[in-house]
């Protein structure tokens, strides 16, 4: 089914919306239907029944909408239910006296509605009563509300895409393998090889172009040069850094100096971080494009593969600015220093670095060359944790375009989803690394809230959940069921925000309608 935003009576700005559904209605199976509850009640386990039966009840968190700031910050702080922590919202009602029972609306409708912000709110999610005293400006008037949590380093501004690119001061750190295996060469058509790294086409013999063999490093150099050119034009205020690694790690700073990291420091995680924190990449690419190109062209291959130390250094430099990215290009197995996989294939080092990058808002992507010994399951952990990409490419088709397109829109994102008390999340399978843009989350059965530590958010970040609709006592569900998403996140300018979106979705027992 096509994921769509629900139709609601409250004002919703679709570009800020984070919720979409597999169906425009919630499907409640009838007692005579073939349902999960029926199957589990007739001898099978609930988990087994869920695996057997698909459901149209799917909610999708489309977190790329956090990039949109077209909306005022709400006054004050949100008000939460004392029992379940759902937020008072545009659909909530304040009444002048308590309703009786648990009430899904029938008895509560007898109560007189309060219009002065003073009264009792019966939570539409758990049914608990809450006594509230709200100022008029604190009463939600929109289905999507943004709240300020902390002060921004730079004021929020509404800008178009072109203006945002011009404002982009994030770091892009290329972490380039220059080990001996990068000298491996591929024959190319000399007419198609744009040889910027060695000064032009090979000399011709007898009027015919000579054969051209291009090393893996030369392919990388050409691809990096192409991206430097693109960034100079599209994002002239980005800061770009080059880190290369073989038997040691080389860092090329803004002043044109080369810093070598070697020997015992390659084994010292904390020492590497402390050392790298002293390297500043503060010059925009509009001012140092030529020197960056000269650095790239000067790289030469030889030696072993100190990938792990180079990774720590690159991520530490990138972490100086949230929303930055590291792009690793390698063809070999890490075999020098911390993170070596030669004798420790199950190293948790890459999980550690990935978690650090996630906390700091750094996206890590990996570009590797087909047919090489790179252990992608280890490097893939970095991309999975930080919302980067893994590209496995032929050397003559090498590009960093997809890695550079994986831009963080928000960082430190934590999403909490609330269901009505008669709905339950289903246990969902853990996704494979190959489908990292849309993930499902394992949730204990029969829960009505779930929290997902998302970390970095890109335009493609989505999280899907399935749920079941089943009243505990067998009675019909309310005609409309609420869903609420609470997302805390940091914008790239340092502003801490909480976005709360609440929608109501109609209920049906007509499966055909639910599948439309």
C-alpha cells in the first residue's frame, strides 16, 4: 500500500508532517474474520500468528520532514499525561467535571467543555484524568507543534534550498586508502580517461593512443577532484579535509602542512582523539580548492592499511561541526593499529566509533572497490549507525556522489510513538543492512508506546511499525483513533527542538476498504 498522510480536521502543514500510514483507516478484524488474535487463541503463539498474517495497519515515521522549519515555535512547554506521557493536543478536551469510568467519549460527552483553560483532560490514549490549568496561548491549535528545548547557536531561519547550500559550513573529510594494494591497475580506454592527476592523455604511438593503465588510487584521485569541483560550485562554504592512510596516517591541514601519525599512537584510541582534536579545518573550499586539489594529486601508494586509526582521526575532526560527514575509500583489510581485522574479525571497535559519530552528528559513508578483501560487515556498521551509505563499485566507475548526498538534516533524534490503549505494536523483524533507509523495530508484544533512538536524520530516514487493533473486552473501537509522535532532535545550528504531531484515523472492519 502507498504510505499516505491521514486526513484530519485540524490544520496540518504536510511538509512538516512526519506520520504516514499504510491505509487511510485502521482495520479492526471482526470476530468471524481470520485474525491474529483468532489464530493465537486457537493453539498458535501470538508471535507465530503475526509472522503468518500481513496487516494493513502500518505507521511510517518519515523523519526527513524535520528539515522543514516553516512554523512558529509553540509557546511554553507541552503538557503530558501523568500516566502515559502522551501530550495534550489539538484533539484533547478540557471539561469542567470528571467523567465516569474509563470513557472513550460516551460518558465524557455529558461533561460541559471548559473554555478557560481550567479543567480535566481525559487522555485520549490511556483514559486517565488530568487536572490542568493552561493559559490561552498554551492550548494547542495545530496538529503539529514545535517546542524549543535549548537556545540555538544561530537563530533559526526559513531558507530555500539554494540558500541552505550557501550556508552549509559542515566538514567533509575524505579518508583515503593509499596502501600498496591501491597500486593495482585496470586498463581503460585512453579516449575516455580524463587524466587530471598525471597531466593529460598518454603519448600516442604511430598515430594511435597508447594503452592506459590506471591504478585504484588514480581512480580515487579523479573522483575526489570531481567532488571538490562540485562542492566549490554548490556548497562554497563547506570545509573539506584530507586524511590518508597506509602504514601510518597523514593529515593535511589548512596551512598546507602534513602531520604524520605513526608507531604507538596508532594503537591508542584516546590518544588519537586527543591528537586529532587539535586539527582545525576552518577554511571554506571556495578559498582552498586549489591547494586541496594539489594535495589529492600528490598522494602516492605503498605500505599497509591503518584504516582504524585514520577513521578515529577523521571522525574526531568532523565532529567539530554537527551534520558533517566522513567518506572512507578503501580496497583493503585493516591490518595496522587499532581496529585491525586481520586477527580480530569480531572487533567491536567499529561499533564504538559509529556510536561516537552518531552522538556527534557525523555521517560516515564507505566506498569500497569490488573484488577486494575489505570486510564490509565491519565498515557497514559505521554507515548503519550514522545513516550513511555503503557503495561497492568498479574502480573505473568510482564516485562519491551518493555518499555526499547523504546529508544529515538533524542529529540526536529520538522518536516516541503513542498508540490508543486498544492498539498494540506487533513484533517486527530486524532489518538487514542493505535496507538501512527504511527500518523496522523489534518491539515487545502488546505495548502501546515505543521509543527509537534514531540519531542522525537524512532525507531518506524512515522507521516503520505494524500494529493490531483489538479491544480487550471485544467491544467496538471508537470511530476515530489517535496516534501521536513525539520527536526530540537537534538542528544543525545547535537548536534543540521537540516536535509533537497528533493525528486521528477512522476505524473500519471492512478489510477491502483498508486495503484500498
